């Protein structure tokens, strides 16, 4: 089992930046992919970005503004968010996948609020 814990959320003004972190613990042989999702009130949970050994993926809405990266520890991932917009406000969830096709583990989420 793997436990994921996100941190780094908070209140930021439009145009500002935040860096989200996700640290995992538990027993797992390897991680195929890690990713970030977000869910705004009344909306579905949407994929924001993923990272594998083969590269990264970004949703169109964040391309060029957000950067996903892995940490040195096996189950660590970051999301650098720049030029934040009010529409980026949501609960951000970290996820980890053992194999391609689905995310197996999820964090509890961290709130990001973008407001002046």
C-alpha cells in the first residue's frame, strides 16, 4: 500500500505562483507514473499533468504555465504553478500509477485558491 500526502496549497493572487509537493510512503516495487488532478466545486476531477520516464503531459489549460517534476525519492512529485488564474482554483490531488492505464493511489488533496 502507498500513502500520498500533498502540501503547498494556499491562497495566491492572480498572476502569482505556487509549488505543490507530494510525498509518498509505503511499499511498492516501482512507480510507472505520477500525476496531478484537480477538482473545482461542482465539477469533475480533471487531469492536470503526468510524468513518466518517457516524458510529461499537460492539459491544454495549463500548458506553458505549470511544470511537473519528480523528486529524488521514489514516490515524490512536484507541480510548479506560475501565472495562476482564478480558474485554476481547485483541490489538487496527487496520484501514482504502478502500470500504464490507471492511477492506483491518491492523496487527500490540497486546496488552491486564486483570488485578489
